[in-house]
C-alpha cells in the first residue's frame, strides 16, 4: 500500500530553489532514507510533508488521496509525526509539558508523564518527565522529541538526524524500535548523514542534490563510497592523522569539584585532566553526565570553579570571564548552534561579533566593512553555502551553520580550542572538512579539547580520550590503545578505581586497567554490536 506520494513538489526562498519538482513514494511499513549534503533541501521537503512549510507547487497524496496540509496539527491528525533536527521545545516547560502540547488534551499531565515513562523504558530513551527543558543537554532534548513522536502512534514518522547525539547503545535500541514500528505498518522517513546507519536500517533511499532528486537506490546493496558519490559527487577526503608533536601543557584541570547549579544538573567531582599543545583530547560520554557543566566551567559561563582548578599555561583562569579567556587564547564552540553559537535572526556578519571583536573600536564603534569582510572570508574559506554575509543564521542548513561557527573560532588562531559536538547533523563531506580543519589546527601547535557523542569521530581525530560519567572523568587512554568496548564500559562509569600499580605517563595509555569480571559482563550487553561492528571494520 502506498502511504505517501509527492508529485512535482517545489519550494523557493527568494532566489534559492530549496526543492524543485520533487517526486517521492513511500510504502506502508517502509523505512525510506532521504540522503543529501547540507542544503540539499531535505529538511524543507520534510517540513512541507509535516505542514510547517507550504509548497509553492506540486501535490501531496496521502493513502492515494490528494491532501493539503496547512499546519502540523493537520499533519498529526492524518497520522504524521516529525522529530526535527533543530528542536521545537519550550525551554521553560518540563519535558512532560512539552509532550502534552502535541497530544490529545483528554489526557491529564500526570497521565502523559506516566505514558512517557513507559515509552522511555520500552525504548531505552531515558529522560525525567519533570525536568525543565532548559536543564537538558542536546542529547536529552532529542530523546524528548523522539518520545513525543512515538507517543502519537504515527502512521508516518519523519526523523531528521535522530541519532546525531545518541550513543551506539541508544542507536541500537532505537533501530530495534524503528524496525518494530515498520513491521506494524508504520512508514518511516529517515534523514541521516551516517551512511552506515542508512545501509543497516533502510529499505529504500532517495538522493537529493541542490533541491532535485538525483537518484533512488536500495542502500542495502550500496557501499559508503557509492552513497557518497551519489550525495556529493565524490568520496569524502581521507583524513591525514600524523603523529602528535606534543608541546607544553596548555590546559590543566586539577580537582575541579563543582556543585550543580540547579536541581536537575550534575555535580562535577574531582575532575582531572590536561591538554598539551599539538594534541587533541577527546571526551566521550552519554549525554547528561556532566558535559554541560564541565563546558560551562571551562568556557567561563559558570564562574564558580574553585581557585586554581582551571589553569591556562600555568595561570589560574578559574574565575575569568569568557571574554577574558578568549583574550588569553581560549576559544569555545558550544553544542547548541542556534541560540548559543549564533543568534538566529542576526546576519552571519553580525554573528561574527559574538566572539570576534577586532572590528570594534575602543569607543564601541563597529567598522561594518571589516565585519562583512570577515564573514565573507569565513564563507569562502570553509565552503559555507549561504546567501552571503547578510544572510540570517537561521536561513542556513544545520551543517552549513556549523561550518561557519567552527570556522569563526578556528580563524581566530586560538591557543586552546574547546569544541562540543563538532559535526552534529553534518553531512559526510562537511564532517570530513571540519575534522580536517581541527587536525590542521592541532598540527599548527594548538591544543584541542573535543566533546562528542560520536565515538567514530573521537577515534578518527583524537590522540587521547577520557570518558565522563556521573560527573567524574576516567583516566586517559591513548586512542591507538582504546577500543569501542572499553570506552563503552567506561561510559557506564565502570573504570577501575584506585592508583595504577605501574603508573603510565599522561598520553601513553594511562588508566587502562582491567575491570572485575562481574562488572565487565554487566555492561557487555549494553555495548552490544557497537564493539563488534568496530572490530569488524578494523
């Protein structure tokens, strides 16, 4: 049975054709991937199906009948649910209240919270229904969005980058859920830049390039290389990861203990690690285990760090403001693109002024020509697809905005760059470019601290890794000596405690201690096929 059909669907924004004569057919019970580079028109097409955007021309057919979907409420009435890449949650409301807004109001808020708990337990998408959204990490917010969509019992579920900040264990559980839904007749439209996921999960794949359909394939019979060629016209460049040439200690975090700022936060307990010039240290961990609190302390957003606990080149910066830390060479890329990394309604040029103030005179006057020139330079250097320096940040696709924000901080020639979720929701070509830029910055002698829930990314670019769990940080391990299984176990907080009988210098595999057999067995199942897949690929 044909569930959804798009016929010659088109949408234009001023001079940009977001979609042009798009045709798409999705069968009942089919998991259908939509693949394309950032800015190819995938999200616009999904928003038209969901009623968030009105098409300029073309037709949408639902169960064989032509329909006009004027808003998301009408889409939900038909049985269409969507999980957005950029979340549509109200920060001041609780997770349960956000879910309640999209459901039948015959249910009480207490009943919604109870149903959320059942769905979360069934699908392994843990989140506290009572927590205010503004206290949730990106990964936890994504879980709320997925739970909200699942609770509507959709006939068509649209997922836009649903696994971008989920751990391998959570991804495996989500895939079990999606396969179960498909077996029950639910159609799934799945947008992802993770080619391995598409090949493992999806039955069919439609490829978009520059707003047009350029091909349809069965991804199960394709390779990552062939899908890349269909999507971007070439295979992504191979990264050149040279041996690190370590310099002096740039960042030294010593016994950083910090009480949570709100009831729903995470206490930081005796955090200790260091980052040297010319290396990349990665921080892995399940979302909500203290990453937000650690990043706030390191960036200066939270000024409560104990004196002496954060040192830059041996100088105590624990109480320095973010602006002062930038002057001392510390630059920071937050995990949230819109709202923290960039102001949605401001132009790209104006957004450079958030962290780059070279064009501002001492008296406060802004030299607009210099601001525009900087934005144009960043657009050109980092291959950002945008309508120019005057384009609003919110008009860019997620991946292109990420390239601009990361590029803005790299271009500042930092001595220490802290990046949170560097390639969240970014296509394979753009991800390779961002990772390549981070490695090039490292080779120039910069120290980098990268927080990511993409284990493949950390294994690809990092020289050493630590894991954060329950507000504590594990010993460091050289990436060459680590495995997905080890990191997965540590993400459960199960690294050996106590001093190493034969201490290993920082950066040479320190802390690789065997876990007790009972603890190791208890987490093997959670790590699951992620470790096996990694070893198979190796």
